[in-house]
């Protein structure tokens, strides 16, 4: 019987300790592909722990792709043959980059801040198509609820920055951003995402769109860029507007199809492995190593890992970033504070591999940082004093309760027999599959006429793909609780054909 000691778990919870023990045995091949693990009850009794502890550890390992389950048969070890041996998984602590002339503070240098035509608001229009009969319910919005922003704490920190950091506020920062903020982000990533980087590898920018434009200049206009299909449409548009070659790579149940990626001739792959938009897929560990292997096979191949809402995994811990297991320095990690703080807080950052960071300072350091010192020093204090961690915990709890409430209302309503909820455990949206004879376009149009804006999954594909009709994306971060019942009523009336609109003949 598989057994582990719980005499020294350190600061880990029991489930986290068990998760680490099993994961280590899988990585060292002590547990081999296809090997069956003990049932939850048997394992819990043997270890002297609760069943829920074993259940949570198994769930985290399944979500990361180390285990898989077969109904009524049990839990089994996944085939991770693409992973390197355990000895190669420990990354060396990155040495501090040698400070370059452009990496020092530059008092008195009066250069205009670099701006990008890609910097724009994420907010969608909210015109009311119902003719003023009621408020628009918008399930396409990723806006945050204003009531969740930590205004009182932020105001206190703003006063502190104004009183104590006056000289720093009027001193031009390095091109990559204020050192204090980058150090705070580096510590936060090390503590909570398992990412160990030097602050100099972190480049701040006013929104991820601006950082994408920097990456294109850094990696080259002659490269071929690949995006997920389906995927977030703005990313492809950014590449196209920069006049670089862009390929759409299809997904399977595990994420980006590696054979299709190889065939595309792409040099750079842009993906969101911890929570894909719009499908909600989480890329398992075996596929992540396949993709890292693809990148390692050619000198100029890279992966851009967009980790845009990894903080909001609802069950278990956040999925480890690809950057944290990248031994070949092929991953550029990008994240933003627009999801965790507010959509109008245009502060994002990217982590460059050391050799790319050196190239950035050598070739692109003439760009000024596009985030104001005022915001950077305030955010640095917010992270340093523990407020950001507390805020994240509150937000996870808030969104978890909102998601549970929304799903519970759907399942208790007359919509339930005609709806299937998919991919609800990661990020701030899920997929709602509806049983209806209407086309996706008809459903979206009729709902909009009744005051409900919703997007179909099919609209995010670059070309028509059969088998994905009648699946709709529910972004619930901005959905007020008082609108849930009305949302369900509209959904029911439209798919039932009781919306007062004539039926439209389906084309064969």
C-alpha cells in the first residue's frame, strides 16, 4: 500500500503535502504510467487522514494532468513520458542581470513616455437594445464590480506615497519600470506561483496590448506567430495590425495540437494554458512539456504564456505556470492586474528569459515605461504590506460564491433540463450549452433584443467548425446578483421560442 509520512509537513496543509508527495513519486517514475492509486477511503484510512484531504490532493493532481480517473474504476497515473527526469526539474536560481546603463534611475531625463496605439479600454459598449425597458445584462463583460475595489486601503497608500516618496515620483524610472514594484512582483510570484526570476527580467507596461507590441519588436517582424483557435480575437488582430504572419492553431481536449503547430511553421506560440479563453480548458502537464519540447527544437522558437486570470481557480491551488518548468528559457510570461484589481487599472508585466531581457535593454531601452510612477509606487506598497494577498483571497471567495449562486439558480430553474454547464472551475467564465433549434446567431440576436448580451463559442473560431454549436460563454464577474433571475428568464424564453418573435426557418 502506498504510504507517506505526515510528521513534518512544514507550512503546507495536509492535502498540499500529500499532493507534493504523490507528484514527486510520479516525476521520479516511482509511480508509473497507468498505475492505479488507492481509493480515496482506503488511502485516507491507511494514512490516518480525512477522505476530503485525499480527494483534494487527487483533484489538484488531476487538474494538472498528473492523474486521470475512470468512473467506477479509480484513479490512475497519467503518461508523462514527455517530462524530463526529476533531476532536471530543479531550476537554478537566476543570477541577477548585470545592470546596463539604461537600467539605472535617470533623474532629469525628460523623454516623452512611450505610448502605443494598441492601448485601449477593454470595456464594451452598453447601449440598451431593449429601448429603455430595463438595464442591459451583459455576459460578455469582464469588468469588475466597483464595490470590490479596496478604495480605503488604496487611498491610505496613496497618501503615504505622496508624503514619503516625493523625490521618486518625479524621477524617471528605468525603461522596465520602478525597481521597487518589480521586486515586489518577483517576491509575490516566487511565493505564490513558484516562479523564480530576477526583478530585471520583469518589464512593466500599460496593458498587455502594449507589451505584445514590444514583444513583436523584440522577437522580430520576420517571425510567424501562432494563436489558439478558438481564442481571444484581439490577440490575432494585434499581430495582424503589426503586419506579421499569424497562424490559427486548432485545439483538442488537451489544448494546442502539437502536430498542427509543427505543420504551421510558426516560430512563436501565444497561449493561455492555465485557463483558456473562451473554452475554459486547462492544459495538462504532459501537453505543456510537449509544447516546451517544440520550442526547444529550434533556436528562435518561443512561447508567450498569457496567465491572465490564473489567480481565480475555484477548486484547489492555481495551476503551476509553464514558465516555472521551462528549462530552456523559451517562455515569456505575461500577466496583468486588470483582473485582480480593476479593468481600468492598466498595469501589466511580462517576464523575459534572461537572454531576451539582455536583448531588450540593449535594443529597446530607449522606450520609456508607460506606467506612471504614482501607480507603480502605490501598487508596490499594496503588494509589500500583504494587502494584495488579502485582496486576492477576498476576491476568490467572492467570485466562488457568485459562481456557486449562479449555477445553483440555473440548476433549480426550468432552464436546467435544457442546459449543461462546462468548465466552471477555472477563471471567471464558464460554458453554457443550450438545447435549442435556433442557430447561435439567432439565439444571440434574440437575447440582445430582450436586453441580454451573450457570445457564442462558435464566434471565436477563425473558420466554421462543426460540433460546437449551442455553446455560450457566461462571464459572471460583472453580473449583479439581482439580475440572475431575469437572465435565466430571458434564456428560457428565447430557447423555448416564447419571445414573441417569429420562428426563423433553419437552412440545411
